[in-house]
């Protein structure tokens, strides 16, 4: 069996380092916060160049905390991409806001600036741009739009920690940027985990306050916050992986190049376009298939696993249908009908996958 993401091979590759890091945490008796978490936050800030890196319990928690820190109020509107995982829109809705679904670029699959501009109204307070499948959204244009309309910007880099845009690292483009350490992410831990990044001292203070029950001093709660912490064991695991992360990103890029060379010669299959100036973490290697059912049958015949990221635009999800919007997002709708994601990580044997596909295509 070819694994979709080969987490076992990764653990085997760094096993002695993992065991040492895990044992140090277990022996320390410090399981929540402490030196491992503090060290990871320092290393995340150094890696990205962000002034503040603050860990939390998950990528979804990170989005929720960011929205709270930026002052989202009930009935406020926030522009989100229609083609992505549910978390950005879900977090807005959960806090009483209204997600407004923007269309995407047909080739890069990133949120469309033109669509963002068309959705801005009196109640619009901010934008959540998602770095989908591992490359950055078009931030120069998005930030220009945000500033012109006095909107805040959240960069959802759950899939793109480690990506670059014109030499600038991901996780530095938003007023607040977030990432996820879910195990399937390019930098993943052994469970849920996340982080927020900001250059703003006041926002950083507020983020820490919200994530710790609204408390800076034990049993003194300045606001009603939440409990969202990354435990020390996850931090220790992430620190091991971070040491190898640049090498893994290089291998992911090499694997993507092999896929690209193969699929560029296959009629009816178009790899996701990486925009000029962008690098990608290839959190997923995703193609657009004109005849997806036929392509999926070929993958099945070759014994190659796949996923559909994502099978329907957010505006058609039952939880959002009452909003009555998004029906004109033609690119998002078409992408949902064509996308297929193939196995991708630093330990994926892409040569074997291509060899299998050549026999059936």
C-alpha cells in the first residue's frame, strides 16, 4: 500500500531524536507550557521572521483567537474563500459574524482579489486569506485592498508554513497570521496544535490573554477567554521536525517537479499553478482533471490513493445555505468538480507512483 502521507517513515527517520525529546518531557513532569513550548515559540519566530509566535491548541483555535483579538462582533462580515476547508468560515459564524464567500483564481486556486472587492460593504470588517495547498495568496493586492477599505487581514497559513512569496516567509502577511500543526500538515505534531504570528505587540498580548482564560495573573481573569494550549510533548516533537523541515521542503518540491513533468504531458490534467514569486510547501499536490471520474478510476487501478480537497464550495454546505450567497462563484464550483490530490510528503515515492500510472494511463 502506498500511504497518502507517510508519517511512519518520517518517525523512523528521526526516531532517536523523537525518543530523546519525548523522554525529556516525560521525565521533566512539565507537560503544559514550560521550556519546550517557550523554545518552540522562539524557534517559530526565528524561522518566519515574525516578531511574536504564540502557540495554541489547534489551527481552528488559532483562527478563533485571531478573530476575537481583532474584535469581531455579531453581524460583522468577514470575506473568506469559497473553496477551502470549512474552518475560516466556521469560526466567523461561530462567533456570530457572517462569512462572505469570495471566488478563486481558476489556476492558482487562491482567493480572487476582484471577488474580494466586489463583496466589501458597510458591515465588512476583515478578510481571511487562505494559503491553499501550500502557496501564498496574492498578498500585495489583498493588503492594498484591505488598507484602502480599513479592513484587518488574517493570513490562514495552516497549509503553508514554510512557503515564501517574493522572498518573504508565510505567516508574516496578516495583521495576525495562523498555522496548524495537525499531523497531516507539512510541519505536524502527534495531535492537534497551532500557532499565531503577529508584529503587533498589543495584539500579541491580547492573543496570549484570550488563549489563557483571559488571565495574565493566576485566578485574575481580565476578559472571558478560552483554554487553548499546546502541550510540551507536542512542542518537543515539533522542535525535532523543525530541525529537518527545510530539507523536507526541498524534497517536497522535488517530488512536485516529478509530478509536474509527468502530468504536464497528460491531456486533460492540469497541476495547480504556482504563481510567480511563490514557493509552495505542497501540503497537497493537487491537479484539475477534466474527466475526474475517469482519472479516479485510473488511480484506483494503479493502487494510488487520492483525496478530494474539496468536494463542494463552502456556500453549498448545509450550515451556510441560509446565507443565500456564492452562487456566482464559478471558479470555486468548477474546482470542486475537478480537483484531485495525490500522495505528497518528503517520504513519498513519487517515482513508484508515476511508474504505476504509466501502466494505466
